[in-house]
C-alpha cells in the first residue's frame, strides 16, 4: 500500500515528467512533406507540355475501355469535379478526353461529339515503376535533410529536423518577417530549413511538394494541407491550438467523412469545437479515438517521429552532366556501389539483389537487376555486378546513375559472400520493370530461388498514424490520391 509521502513523490515525478514533455514539444521541429498530385507531377516531369493542362492518371483500365478508376487528378481536372477513386467513366463525363493524334494512346476514349476544347483533358495510365523512381529521388533528399524520416507512403513523409534547425528567430536582428503561410509572423530558422528542403526536392527530383512545419506530427500534417499546391505553412510553438481552432473538423488527422458527419450532427463543426468539447462525450461517441482527437485539436501530440520498420532496399544515386563517355559513368557507379555496400554493412544486413538505375535525357528511366543465389555482404560483388549491368548502357547518354541492393535480410547468416554458396545456380539478370526492353543476349530470366518481387502495396503503405477505425471511416488518402492497394499485383 502506498503511503502519503510516496503518493506525493509520485505526483511530483508525474508533474515533472509532464512539464519536461511539454518543454520538449516546444523544442521539436517536425516537417510533414506531401508531394502535390504526385503521379500527375511525375507525368509532367516526363512531358512538360502537360504543365497547366487538366490531367487524369488512371488505374485498372485497358486501352479503349472505360473500366477503371482515377488514381489522381491534377488541380485543373479537380476544378471540373474529377476526384480520386472516381470511376473513369464518370471522369470522362465531367472531363472528356482530349483528342490529339498520337497522344494518350493507352487512355480511354471519349465521345468525340461531346468534346469541347475548353473542358477536355489528358488521360494517362499509371506507370508505377516510373513513379517509384521519382519517389526514390525525393526520399534521397529527405534522408539527407533529416536524421529521422518516417516514410508514410510513396508521396508522404514526416521529418524530425530538431537536430538540424530550431525555432530561433532568423535575420540580422531577429525580426525578419515570415514569408510562409500560417500563423508565423517572424521568420525562424525552422522556416528557412523547410524552404531549403522544398527547393532541394524540386531541384533534384523535379516535382513540387507542400511542407508543414510544427512542433508535433499531427499539426505538421494539417499544416502541409493548408496551402496547396507547392505551399509552406509554419506553425510555431504556442500557436498550434489557435491555428487549428477555426479549421473544419474534417482537417483533423484521423477524421473521415463518417466521423465528420457524426460530429457535425452534434454541432461540432470546427477543431476549436472539438478542443472545447467534453473529452468524455467524444469518447462515448468515438471510443478511445475520441480522446486522441480531443488532444490533437488542442495541439497536443507527443508521438515521436520514428521510422517504419526495416527498409526493403538501400540505394544511392548521383546526377552528372549528361554524357555517353564510359569513364565518368563507371567511376560514378563504382563510388555509388561502395557507398551502398558500406551502408548495408553499417545496418548489418545482407542482400539478395543488386541493381542499377540509368536516367537518360530528358527523363528516360531504365533499371536493371541481378538476383543472387542467396543473401550476401560482398562490396566487391556489388561493384562488379553494377558495372556489368551498366555495360548494357555503354553507348547511352546518362544524366543520373544509381545503385541499389534489395531483398534485404537482417537476420544473422553463416555465409555472407557469394563464393561460399554451392555453385548450383548462378545470378541472373533482369530488367527491374516488366516493360523493360530485352535483347537476344539479355533476355530477362527469373531464378527459381529469387525473392518475390515487390508489389504496389509495398510502395503505397497506409498511414499507420491514422487509426484503423479512421480508415474504415472512409478517410481519403492525402491530397486526394487514391491508393493502388486494391489494384496491386506482382510486377
């Protein structure tokens, strides 16, 4: 039984811990990076003539058919009512496909009698391999800019940049005005760093991103959605609750259409209403999620930004002046291979697949892989295989090169070099994409002991920060981009 002195000591300890937690939250700098209409942005990167045009990226349809759904729609397409997850046939009624000779040949057809030059758009099929490649470029920037990165999906991530920057005022006299959207009135070092991250993504990956900066994860996520597209919203410590208060309740992380309707029916229409409401009443209505929602509406969120599980691959990429010369390409691949192998050793993992990426002007992405008989830790092998795969592109001009090891094994292994395996099978080459070109000398062959290829769901994981009940509630993916999970199949 606990006596009074012990209870007093426990109370003091609890109060101290809570105070330290609040102080830590004030110091934390969290960025939420959300790529704007990511699939559409990728298509515009590949074809700049699509910039500013209504663009629909669809999934699940075959040429000439209208069965399928919208994966994402550009803001121009959204302006006429096209939304993610909408059936393609419905999208075509709102936005007929533009009829241009030799264009959109894989997209569904529209009724040419209904075409109006002012309201037609481009339809392109999902090219997941290409989007993955661009996503790797963005992730490389994020990993370089933050010590802790939580990748939520192919186009969304949280960064903890507390060790890289701070909420200290910027400018010579510390009185420089903020140029970001949101409640920040004074420019801080955190704002400057977030802008640096945005600019690097656009410069190195070629696609726009919206960034929210706040002292915690849920506020940063709301902030990144508040000024799309290509926005930057900064919510300094002490201003989170007032920033959230006037926003519709639907903006709170974890609130989907069903929850929104239930709250609005009870007169709870804004985040401020949630913050001022009775937490117990919310709990009766929503279960444990009600308490979480109440805290987040008040600007309270003590979750730490943590990586999601173990990585599926490790890669390094490097841009170079476009060149077809063999020496600089091989030198770059050697350096990348050494770096990737060192990272694998540092993380204590073995790998079963070695691959390269070659990006040719203007943005033609080519990937090749070789499967090994078993998991290895062999830097020399990584370099040798990467250079052999590069040989296929000896005469091609390249503007970016990459090396990747995948099918990682973090378990201890008795044998970590290829020479220790029985030579009953050999490593095999294969394009890393199903539509990669083949030749008589380099036909893709699948080894019988190769790991299963990654599926689309590996790249489009659900946000585990939203409760499972919120997903059942019908909450849409961020930025209106439909998940391809139900369409996934092995590549």
